[in-house]
């Protein structure tokens, strides 16, 4: 491709020089032109160097950072405080963090998010708005003193320790990141999805033991975070 480009440029310049020489014979003026004084290596630097410069300007910058924030789902649980780290490259980002149950005050699970940014709107060098679509995964563990049962007294007698319930939630949604300073941004998103195994919204109890299991259903999710990234 580089050789073909040089050949085309040489042909064009040769044609220009020939026309100039013919014109000089008629008018008696010199037929030298600025193009005629350029060597092949100079043409290479002038034209193909510009192509290399454009490629450099398209270099993908990868940034890293963390955020803290609050999110709430409609799966029966209290609101949560989340801390996460992330990596962002081109128009995608991946986040992984842990969260605290604001009622029970213990770390109750992990959260993962994948964002695909739709566009980037600049207002100045540091103020940027980036809308996106995303997927959120929430893995949650809940501990109860005794199994959740329609016969609490019997369940307490049967219990030999805390009962552990694991649940999972999947959400698809949309949101926006807004850079307020060079390294800081705020984020807000909402989504809709499904929860699986929520003990806060249990299914019907076992007819023999009266013990409940986590239920399944549809839910919404809302999140607001404040983040820091480099660069």
C-alpha cells in the first residue's frame, strides 16, 4: 500500500512538471516548481507521515479506578453500600466490588457490572457526559438465626446454628457517567431484571416442615456512585 501511494504521488508530480516545462517553452519562463524539488523520501515523510500521525491519535487509553455508592433493588432486601474497582478501555468497562447491607451491617455479597458506552459528549477538556447500557450481577448471602419457617418455635429447636441463604440477581439497564473534574465522576443507572432465591420474598413453605425457601421474581434496581479514575 505504501509503494502504490508513492507511485501515484510520483506520477502526479511528473505530470505537473511536464505541463510546467511545456508552458515555460511557450512563455520563456522557468518550468521549475516547488513539487519538482521534493525527493521521494521527502514525499514519504510529508504524505505517509500524516497517516502514521492519525494512527497515533487513535491510540486506545485504558483507565483504572474505584467508586463508592449506594444501590437498592426491589427483591426485598435493604439498600446497600458498595465499593468497587474497575477498568475502562475504549467504550467498555468492567467493575467488581463488595457491598454492605445497610440494615444488618455486614458484608453480604459481591457485585459485577459490565458497561458499554454509547457515545461521549465533551463540554470542555474535563467535563464529559457518557451514556451507556449495562449488565449488573449481584450475588448475595443472607444469614438468619434460625431457618425461616411458618413454625418459628419448631425451627429454633431444629436449628444448630445460623441459616445461610444465597441468592442471585441479574439486571439489564441504562445509565450515565458525568465527569465533574479531571479524575472524578458521578454515575447513575437503573435496570430491570430477575432475582433468584430471595429469602426476603420467599416461596410457599414446605408442607411437612413449614420451612421457606428463597423465591424468584422480577425486580428493579437503582444505583448512584461517586468514582475516581486514572488517567
